C-alpha cells in the first residue's frame, strides 16, 4: 500500500518556507543598455522568449519565439498599424492547433526582418501569415525564422 508517513512528510507550508527567496539580478552582469528591460524580472525564471524585431521598418518589441510553430505569424491588429504597401496573398488553408480551433488566415506576406543589435544584426525576408486573433504579442517567430537566423 502506498501512503504518506505523517511523521516524515513535509507540509506544503514547510516546503515553501525552505525554498530560497527570489533573488534580484546582479545588474553589474547586465549590459547597461538593457537594464530597463530586466528591472521587474526575478531570477531564476522560465518566461517565454520574447524578442525585439524590425519588421518592414516597424520596430516590434514583443515578438514571441516559438520553436514549436511551423509558421511565422503577425496578428491583424499589429499588421494594420504597420506602414506596409504590399498586398496580402489570399489564403484558404486553415491553421490547426493554434488555439484549439480552426483559423483561416487573412493572407500571407513576405516582409524584411531585422533582428539583433549592431554589429550582430541578421537581415532576412520572411513569410508571415496574418491572423485575426487578439494577443499580447505582436507576432510569433517560428521555426522558419530560427532556421533563417
């Protein structure tokens, strides 16, 4: 029979009390240019990887990097605010597994993308699907972007 021995088991409260406190980052290890980005970050952490990217001359600060995604996505609200003079290529192929339902993208478009900081900057043309969904991110950079970089 499997059970818990009350004399040797720790309660959840005891375990939480034994955990080490969240440590603040040693700002001497951080490039001063990025200090404002880590002010509210507690370490160690396992947050999503979010990067800055310049897409079609538009600085996008919240691009989610998702190595499980087989496509690059821009959300419609972001795309509509961008100064893009190219037309979308219509699409009728649905996306599956994005939020558990079927999504038909508004279209696709190839845009210039710049990621990095001087002197290490990568420039590539990448295809994005434009999706009518709300998100806290401007878009998703999937495996095509990771391979291109």
